């Protein structure tokens, strides 16, 4: 075996080993249901009948009784926005959980006045361990907040331009929006109580806004947060968790490519290609020997 053949075989073996390691490497991406680390949503997917979706164009029709949890860290296409509008207006429930993403793009398209302020909500007094974890104990009675004494947010924001009658949860009077990023309250910065959870009717359905998507990650099953997840599941005929607008990573993109290749290889055409490749590799020495003769 010459050096060129040896290097080709070695490269192929290393590529195969790298693909296997990548495929079995545990996910560590924010909010993903396959991620069992602190920043994933694995516990929610195990505790409740969550159906993940990789495309908003695959939402159920008709959507009556269905709930979609949407964490919008990527921009939406016109087709996706129209799919969300149809889902809600025809009877679905959209839970839009955002802090610094593209939630306002959805709200503008749906014709709602409320907006995510996209400024950090801090509470130096009523909090869980630090001002970045404000405790929300002022809650309006509703199916979503049933049996909840308080919620704990994590690097959250607040809701702006929202009517009092639409609000389900407020921060404390000691909270404030950190407009300039200095982590201290200044006289020109809004103070609490500030809206962080609200409900809005749209067509036959409704939209629930939560100013912190971290409520759904594994490490935030604190105080009433787990009860909130339970209330969402209990009031949903079907519960969908969108993963198409989560921040992508190289690991996730590589796994998606491997999954696509694996799916392609299981088709009749893919199987035929594998057979042809195997035969080519097996017969290559015979062809080379024949050429030499």
C-alpha cells in the first residue's frame, strides 16, 4: 500500500470517527429539549407531553386547544408570521417568551400595541439571590397563574404599552429598567411595578406574553416556575415547543447535516449509492492491477 492510499484511508477513518463523536456528543444549546444541562429544556420535555417542531409551517390545523411556546431569537419570514396569525386567530394559544429577541416583530405583525421593552429588568430588593433574578409575586388570578405564589425571572425584560386589564404579573415596586446598562437606578429609568406577563385575545385564540424565556430551562425550576409549566401543559390539548427560532450553533448545524445524510442513505437511491461505493472500493485494486498489466 503506497503512502497516498494510506493517507486516504486514514482521512476517511478520521472523518467517520469525528462524525460518530459529533452525533453522540450531548447538546448544550440554549432552550433545546434535547439539552439536559442547566440551559436546556430537557426536563420540561420529560415531565410534560411536549411536541417539538422545527418549522412554524407545520403547526396543526385546526389548532383548537393547541399551545405553541415560541422563543424568538431569529427573524421571521412573511410565511412564518402568517402561519402564526392563522394559528392564533383560528383558536390556538401562542406563548411568546422573549427578552432581547424578535418578539416585537411578531407583535407588530399581529397588530398588537404591546411590546417587549428589551431593557434589563433588575430588582435590588425583591429577588432570588441577585438583582438579575427578580421575584414576581404580584400575580392576577388566571388559569396560567393558578397555585403560584411567585415566579423567578432570569435576566428578564418587561412589557411596554400594555393595558392594566391585560397584565397577569408585575414586578415589585423596587424593580427598575436599566436603560443605560450601569446596573444602578437613575432618575430617568422606569421603576416598578412593571408588567412581565400578559394575556391578549386575538380572533378565536389568545396570546400570552412572558418577558423571560428562561422560565423554561432546566435550572429555573424554582418556586412557582415549575407550577407555571404544569399549568401550561394542563390547559393544552397539545403542547408544541418551537425550536426553529432558537440561536443556532455549529454543533446543532452539524448534527442536522448528519441527520439529513443518514435519512438520505436509508432511501432506495441512497442504499444503491452505498452499494456502488462499496463495490468501487472493493474492486479498485483489481482495476489498478489490470491497468498495470
